[in-house]
């Protein structure tokens, strides 16, 4: 399941709970588009803001609606104790894989993080994907640590935060990581603006935020890259520059995609957990214009 | 209560819960030393790693043991929803003040943070201290925002992360903040190595990590500074350079102080929540040597 297009849907919510109907609608949209896997409760799915009960319910719903498409969920939490409980819940819900970010409040050392993955990987019965995203976890992996963790049992993929913009540098970056991890562990790119470059550089999977809302658009890029048509993948990604600009302008993809989901009526406002909010005013108008002009689906 | 020495004790814990006896022992030590207030469940008190039930229990214990010394607890959480519940719990426990850090996973905007403080400050009946510590919250305040928040009802103090090393620059920094906040809001310095400089520069309170374990040592610095003897405060702080060096070497005060608490048998190992651990090997020996040579109490 750690190949192709992995779509990360939002978890629409309001102050009193998760909007299950809206979430179900988003997952149905992914099933219809035929994505390779679904990454529910990723950072985009606001896992960090939900209670244990809410996370279990969302995982169950995703598995139920996804049918044959494998579902992965994040089991990230500050404490190893809580990660283990979340892993148990998720496995009971029937997910096919677990995504583990080294979430931090106090700064983590490499040894802390290795021991977290060591403990968790030996206590689960489904494959694990390592989540490397310093923007949210505030932990910086290095390749030596990636190599050690990738050799642990059950580890099957690494979600990297992006690749350099230049194709040759991107390939060098992926090759360096590939050299220290076993062959059965895939490398997945995230940071949607880097996806075509990353796939062209040898990443086997795109862990994609935009695919959670616009799976057809993301699938076209993935299919072209994985069929070896690097130029077409780059062209399709280049076309989305106005969207990548919005991500830069609004501090990442999270709020832009949630705003787009409201605009496309997949969700209603509020869809994010306070104090986070979607974008209003002029920014919202700009987002509406871009998603319409690009014809994202 | 937002003046003088505010001591932030550890919350000793293991994987199955809080070590209540060890926590009680730490608080008794603070009462005996006569600190001005107790900041239970601060970052040093690992609030972010505890469940709601555990946090309420620790707050109750602190209040019970502190007697006449006012207790403040952190109500930090990623969601406004959870912050409000924690505020309710803490007030029921009898705390005299609440400490609110703008904890983040997805990056917060100034507007998000203002709205968080606006909502919380209008829903509480005890004073609030604003917690500014980008090292753990990953949110950077600016003085304009501090000014707006300081004018909200119930806001009575701001815990700043430190001051510049040079006394005149430290004074300029405190003066700039003072100019935008009302007179009834005190400024408290944290980052223990900066405390003497901060108090000498006009901070009214030291929100102190070392005071949670070594209250007598911290009180001597505070008393000198607040009595106007800047030179003596600086001398006493300068004497602790080997301790400040350890904080720099081990990424902050948190692990060093927890290790010191184990060494002084206030707690037993493990005292931190996994994946966090205290310092072992050569580092531990170095810490033992420093706390003994400095005669910290």
C-alpha cells in the first residue's frame, strides 16, 4: 500500500465534535477517484486536535467507507504511552497501516525518537510509516537515524517533507536516503508542490494533501510520473503554481485546503478546530478564484 | 501573586501515572522555602504530557499542600475547547491563577492567538498569566499582540522567555513591553540564566525552573534583585554559570533539573514521560558534580 497516490483527507469538525457526514463524503470522493490508499487523521486530518474516542471513530468510518482501498491513520501523540493506546485502537478499527510522527513539546533527541519507534514497531501487527515533518513535529530527522529506524520490524515507508526544487538535487537527495534504508521500505514525498519533482526523482508514493480534496488532479500527476513521463508530471504540477503560491502565502496547505473544502461545499464553516480557522475576506476570494480557474477536481 | 519568586516544580511520573508522593515532597520543599507562588504543571511540570484527570489531580494536590502560597497551573492545550475544560477543572481545584501558553501543532496566526486569549479570559474567574515561550509552543509573540492581550479582562502577568544579556538592552526590552501593557499587568522573566538580568531590568517576577527544585538558591537571587541590589543578584546568578552551561549543553533546563531531582532523591528514575528521559552516563555524572559543587538547595 506504500506506492502510488496516498490521499490525506481533512476531518471536518466543529467545537462539539467531528462532522461525520462531511468526512464520509470526502472519503467517498477518494474511493470514486481510485486513489491507492487513504491517509486519514494525518496532519491535514487534524489528528492532533482530536480525543482518543474521536480518533477511533474517524478511523472506523474511514475503513468502512474505503472498502478495498487500504487506510492508514496517524497514531501521533506526545507520550509513548498514548501512542501505544492509539495504535491498539487503530488496529481494532481495521486500518492497514499506521503513520507515526515524533510529536514534540519538549525537544526530542535522536535517541528518544529511535526508542519511540523501537517500542512502537515491536508492539504492532500492521506496517508502519515514519512521518518526517519538522514543520509540525519540530523534530529534524537525519539520514543516519532514518536508516536505523527503517531497519526496525514493521517499518515499510518514510514520508519525507519534500525534496530540493532542482531535479538533479532532488534525485541526489532521494538516492542518499535510499542508500541507507532497506529495499522493502518505500520513500514517499509530501509537500504537494514538490510532489512531481519527488516522484520523478524516485519517490514511490506521494502522501498528498491536495489528493484528499482533489484526487483526480493529484492522480494525473502521480500516474504520469510513475509511468515514467517526467515531463508531463512536471507540466501538470507547474500548472498548479497559483495553488502552490496560496500554500506559501497562508503558511502551508492546511488552511487553504480546508477553505477550499468549504468553498466546494464538502464541509461547512467552521471546519477546523478553534483557535484554528479557515481563511476569510480577500484571501478566501483569492482561493475561490484559483480553485475555479484551475478546475481542480 | 504575580510578584517575587514563582517556583515551577517537576511532576515526577512513570508510564502508569504520576508519582504523587514525590510531587508532594517537591511542593513541601517550596512551602518550607517560602516562595511567593507555585507554578504547578508548567512546561517543567510536564503538563502537556498528562491526561485531563491527571492534571486535575496534580492541581488539587498542589493546592492542598501549598496552603497559603498561591498556586497557578497551566491550562495549555491545542484546542480552545480543551483549554476551557482545563480552566474549569483547575478553578474547581482551587488554584489562584491560570497560565495559558498558545500551544501549536499547525502554525498559529496572531489572530488565532488573540481570539484564544479573548475567549478564555472572558470565561474564567481567576487571573490569567500569558505564557510566551516559542521554544515549546512554537508561536512567536510580538509586542503589539502582547499589548492587545494584556488589555483583556483577567490578564495580570506575562511570562517572557528571557531578556538580552546586556543590562541596558535588557532594560530597553522590558521598557518596550511595559510601554504597551497596562500597569496592573506584571512582567515575569523565565529562562533561569536570564533571571537576575531580567529582574534587575524591571521584571517583577521570576517564573523559575530551578526554584522548583532549589528554591533557596533562587530566592536569594530574587530577594537581592527586588531589594535593589543588582550587583549582588548578578553575582549570585554568575556563580551558577556551570548550571547555565548544563542547560545549554542539554537543550534546556527540563532534563537537567529532572536528572538533578533524581540525583537528590526527590524522585526516582524514570521521572519523565517516555519518549523523554533524564540524562544518563557521563552527562549525569557531570550534573551530579555541578549541583554538589554549587551546593544548590
